[in-house]
């Protein structure tokens, strides 16, 4: 069982990413995927799962985000948290970047499955049409997930070495 360690730096960065979500941004270009991945990697226990969901629930009314697909979207971000758990002791750009790509792909698959479920004929043609029409939205999602992930993990690495060292993961060699 993990010790309940206070992580104010990781907590603050996660909340900051959620606040950035309410700023004007292009469609499918929001820091939520990166925020969820970061929360899974740097927050402990239940907070890693609860905080991203709570932040989504608070910011969704501001960005107009509730629909029939919302449970699938929230589930996708919980999967991102779960993926992030594998990065708890890592600062490897390759591992973190790969996790961000995996998160983007699973979000694309799950969220568009929900769109198909509630908005297309339930046959092979409906499914393939739904996913084909969603392809242009994958690029902005992937770029925003990689950018948010890089900024959050990068800021945490720098700030934990300079400002708040109790959250530092790696010791200098």
C-alpha cells in the first residue's frame, strides 16, 4: 500500500491544466488527456482517479460538455489515469510520449464508439463511417495530448528540482 504523500506541486499542475481547458481553444485541442495521464503518474491513490473526474465535472458546464457520450469520455480519461500509473517512477520522454499516444488512441476508439452507439446505424457501415468521419479530429487530439503531457511532466520535473524538491523523482547522477 502506498504511503499517503502530499503532492502539492502535482496537484497544482493538474488543476492548472483543467483551468486551461476553459480557455478558448480549437476543437479537440484541450489538455484533458495529458492532465489525466499526469494525474495517474504523479498523484497518489484515489486522488489520481477522482481529481480528473471532478475537474471534468466542474469544467464541463463551462465548455458545454454533457451528452449521452459523457460516461464514455469520462471512462476514457480514467483509462488515461490507469495508463499514467505505469509512469509513476519514470521521467523517460519515450515512455511518457508513448503513453500519451496510447491515451490518444484509446480516447479516439472509445469516444467514437460512443458516437456510433448513439448516432449511427448499428451495422458495419455505420461503424466504419463513424470512425472514418472522426479521423480529422484525431490529429488535434494527439497534438494536444502530446503538448499537455510534455508541458505537465516537464514542468513537474523542473519545478521538483528547483522549487519543491520533496516531489523529485530522480536523483542527479
